[in-house]
C-alpha cells in the first residue's frame, strides 16, 4: 500500500480510536471517524484539536477529520486503509470486519487495534483475509511510538510490510509480529514484568511505590536509551547467562494474578476511571497526573528521535 497521505477510516471514537485518528490527521491524512454514539461524536472535535496541538500540527488540520454515526455513510470509494478500534468484543469486531468488507475494495487493508484477540479469528469469515492484520497501538496512541503490526496465518506479507513502512512515515517505531500469538510482543513483555511485580507485593518484598520507583528510575530509565537486548550486548551475555541460571528458578510462574488484586477488583477499585484503585483519586489529581505523564512522554519522544527508531548497529 502507498504511504502517501490519503483517506483512512477509523472505526470507534473511544480513547484509542480518537488518538489514532489524531495521529493520522496530524500527518495530513483525511480521517473518516465513525462512532455510533452521539455523545462520543460531540466530544471528539475538542479532543482532536487538543491532540493535534500536542503533536504540533497546524490548527487547520482539524478540518481533515469527518465524523459519522453509521458505516454505510462513509465515502468508501476514497478509503485506502481501515483501522478498527471498537470495544474488545470478538463478535462485534467480526461483525464490523464483515460489514467493512462489503464496502471497501478487495485490496484495501483492514486492521484491528485489538490487544486481546487473535487477528486470524477477527478476520476468519472474510472473503479476502489476506489483507487483514493487527495494528496494535499503545496508550496514548498518538504519543507512544511503538506500534505492533501482527500477521495472521493468512496475512499477505507484503501487506504487513507495507503497514510497517506506512507507520514509519507517521513517525512511529513499528515492529512486525510474524506470529499471531496471545499478547503479541509488547503485552507479553509487560505482563511478564507485571506478574513478578504483583507477586513481589504479595510476598511483602516491597509496596506499589517501590515497584514504580524501581522501574522508573532503574531499568525503565535505562531503556529509553537502549532496549534489553542491546543493553546485554554491552554488559555481556556471559554475565546474563550466569545470573539467569541462578535467578530464573526463583521467579514467579503462577497462572493467575494474586488474590489481593482480585479482591481489589471485586471491591470496584479499578483505578482512575472510578477514582479509586491502589490510591484514591479526584478530578484534580487525575488531571495533574495525566498532564505530567503526557509531558514526560513528549520529552521522551524527542529523546528517542523516532525518525530513526532502529538504534542497533
């Protein structure tokens, strides 16, 4: 597919869908954003304007975004890419993909932002599953550079490679995930770390603040300069082999999260969205923390120089 700015359909106007639309619009794409919720559509222009401003896009680029309440009303003959960012509901995603296929040309890539479902399952009912792939963004999608392009067994390799090339023009740092495995790459790495973190708390080794400090100011701080593989090239694989051989038997390998986490969820303390999680939140605290995080991400984005994301020799 061509990487030249064209017309993209983004299906779903929630947090991820809105941010994905912002990213494309900031790079000159005409965006056709569909959400069945009137309330969501009414809130999107202000969100988009704020996002475009943070990306340094000209204010008039807000005019590149068009809003729709039904799939059938999009100008499908102009659309060269479809990005689905609907709720994590497999039957819903399959329904959307089937409907989209009835509108778009047979060679138009249709991708899903899912972080949960196999890409092959989402597109298995289509007549042309070879143009189906995953395009998994990380929140906030318009700021975090990493995007995973996931190939299902039926995905045409040229489609996947074309999507990787496209994302580089959007100043992203894409990776091609060549096997449609649960969690892909990013979430598998995150959950491996999170399992150990949760059980370190469960074992009374440290608390939540201790975990966050260790990650932010330890290996997380170092990882902004180089990834774990390059870092071990520097420190030596022989040392890693010795430490790993001694440490791996002691790492947690439980199949479920610890009971304290399940109890927290059962109490409804699920985080900022309900103003209660490990910590108590109010509107002012949430706004302040999100603003701090976005500023840090923008500073990190500049440091990484994602125009040249591959820093390996």
